[in-house]
C-alpha cells in the first residue's frame, strides 16, 4: 500500500485448511478454538497431551511429525524447557508442505533458527510469522530481516496497559497483605511465607 500497490498477489483461505498446534495449554486451546471458528481442521501435539485433553478442546491429537506433515499452518505454543529447546529441527521443517506457514509466538529457541532460515531462503515453506527469536531484540543485521516471506514483530505478549495495570496492582495488593502478616492469595510458596 505504501508503494502504491493493490492486490498484487493471492491471499490464502483458511477454511478447510489444517491448523497444527504445538502445545495445547491455555493459549494453544484458544488458538484451536479460533482455528475451528475459521473453519479449519485442528490437530495438536504436546509432550504431555492426551487423547482426552485433545477431545476436550475438540482437536485431534497426532504425532509431532504428523503436525508438520499435515498442517497448512503450524503454530507454536510451548513453554521453553530442556524438553522443548530445539524441538523443531530441520527434519520437522523439511516435512512441511511448500504452501505451509510456521507461526512462533512462544519462544525463539524452540525452533532451530538456522534451519528455519534455510527453508525460508530456499522457499520450501511459504513463510513464517515470528515475534520471538534466539536473540532479542533482533539485531539490525539479522538475516530474517532481509526475507520477504517472513512477518516479524517484537514479542509483545502481555505488554499492554491493561496487563501492566493488573500486574502492578497485584504487587501492591500482595505487599499490603504480606505486611499485615498474612499470606497473599497467589503466592507461589505459601508455606515459606506462612513460617515468617
């Protein structure tokens, strides 16, 4: 639009496509519901995902490789841990369709960044949308910035006025409760605070 262009390519319909979700927790489940709302078939994998939990979210549990093989969009919603660091390798990315997209809004190191750069440069997947990276903030000379099949944004997550108001209000509330000699209701270690 800034260059004066209008409809220079084709968009992609999501209805009837397959959305693959890595990590069907709180956020992944919401993405699954959104995918179903758009008319997508939704499949999921997670290191602790069971058939019962998948059925509760109205998705089909499949193997990790099947998510990459079958999906038109793979969306990552896992916590970064020793178990998930480097989980998405060149092998998984190589299973993706040439028309498929990878979305990572979880944590950068879950996806092998060099392998992702390789498939994006070669065009063996259609593209990626990323707001998390191995190095944050993304350096100004990073190769991802030169690719036209990547949508990049800073990891905003909960960086909203509403979230920050809630966070800081809870801090003040918890401090007031603690100084009254009580245990705050959302304490992660209530047994330690109760002994003081």
